[in-house]
């Protein structure tokens, strides 16, 4: 069985905390990222940036209370650690099932949101390839020049808006 937890950390400490958590073989800690494609001097370049700043995500074999014990024993007191996110004190994972489904759908095997490709038909976006396929309803805004789409979804119990890479390849 696999459980998902989220650790809130100080900015700039994500990698340090992630590396520390990964020392325990029961955990796979990761920092979700997104690809950003841009042109510089006529050449396409790809950059990666953090999707949720100040958060480290953990897929663990430890159940909720065992993971809380692990946090108290090993993470509390480490520079950069703030807290373990939790919905309640009765064993609910840091992420709700629909939030886990969202991450599984959008992140590749390296925990990165890849670029999507689509077309514009009037005012509508139709995504042809990439993680945004079938999720056009989440798109609230696009910027064709910067090759970005803003999507809105629920994460950490609140509505979040993030930008992800979307290349519009034609307009009808």
C-alpha cells in the first residue's frame, strides 16, 4: 500500500529535505516540477521550475501515524522543516484522493508536468497531446506568446491556479 504525504518547508530547502527523506527506503520524496518552453534568440529552450514552492511530496509505505512518528523523530529540528500537512488527526493522508489522482494524471515518471500541444477553435482550446488532454475545462487563461496555460484546481484544501506549458500549434 502507498500513502501520500506533504511536508511544508522553507523556500530553498526543498531539495535538502527531499534528499533527507529519500534516505529511508520506505519513502519516495519528490518536488513536482513543470517544463517551460520558450524561445531565446530564435532557439527553443526548455526550463524546469518548481510547481508548488515550499512543499515536498512523499509517497511512503508508512501509514499516517507511523509517518507522523517518523516526522517527529527525524524531520523536526532539521533546518528548513516547517510541518507535515494534515487534514485531521484521525489518519487522513495529506492529500485527498482527488488531489492524488490529479498529480498522478499530470506528472510523468520524473514528477514533471510535460508540455501540452493544442489548437484554438474560436475561443475554445482543444488540447491534442500532453497532460492537459481532456482537461480543457481546467484552463482559465492562455498566453500564446509565452506558451502558457493557467489551470485552476483544488490542492491542499483550497483552489490553486498554476501555469503550465501549452503550445498552440494552429488557430482555426
